[in-house]
C-alpha cells in the first residue's frame, strides 16, 4: 500500500533536505518507542522509512515518480466523483440492471436461478473489473448471493428491492382498486 511520505512528515513536496531532517528529528523524538508519553513504534518505523527515502536523492526521485502516479489517481477519483453522470448515478443504473437480469433469470427458471460471472459481464456490458464493486455491494446488501454451483442469483430481498424500484403502473393500481 502506498504511503505518502510528504503527508506523513507534514512537509511540502518541494521541501529541501534541511527541512526534511528537522521535521524528521521532531517526529523521531515524539514517536520513538522509548518516549513514555507519545511513543508509537509503528509510526516511528514509518517516519524512519519516509526519512530514509526522502533524504537520498536517488530514492527520492524514484519515490516522486510513484507519488505523481498516486496524485494522478486521486485527481481522477475527484473528477469522477464530481461528474454526476459518471459516478453514483451510473453505478445505480448498473446495479439496477444486474438485479433486473438476475430477477428475470430466477423468474424464468426458479430451480436454476444463477448466472455465471462471464455471462453477467456479457449481459450487463460491464467489464469484470467494474463488476467486482457492484457484485460486492449487492452481496453486502443481501440482494444477491453466490449459490452452490458458483453462479450468482438474486435473493428474496433482491427481488423486493428490484420490485420497489419500479412504481406500479396505473392499470395495475386501478385493477387492485376495483378488486376491493
């Protein structure tokens, strides 16, 4: 997992070696395991690692390449989160589509209700790496589950959820009103 050494040491990416050394000494004293009041061995180890990387020009140059890649990923995340059509709204559409596919499959063959991963990918038009998030979410909500044969099927809760997403059509409501 990537650790932002600049953030950890609370210094600018442009900090010179003297600043890094001064800040390191401050944090090293603060988090050293021998310090009874503020010692933290794990934090101390991270600070030593950050210092050793940022004080060495060659290691720092290599680290800065990784740091730039991470910052680009963060910018992409922020842009996607800001794009209302690209973020949560699109995710909701994909999840509704998955529930709908699994709902139809269970309704058509209640004894064999599952759809395999490759088939879900093909039917949904969503690549596997994106589907992982949606499948995780739908499973965590209890709306889908992996059944004995390894395929994915909608649960009773998932059917209720799918049904709640579609308001009753006016004709159905009228028929129900006349039945009473």
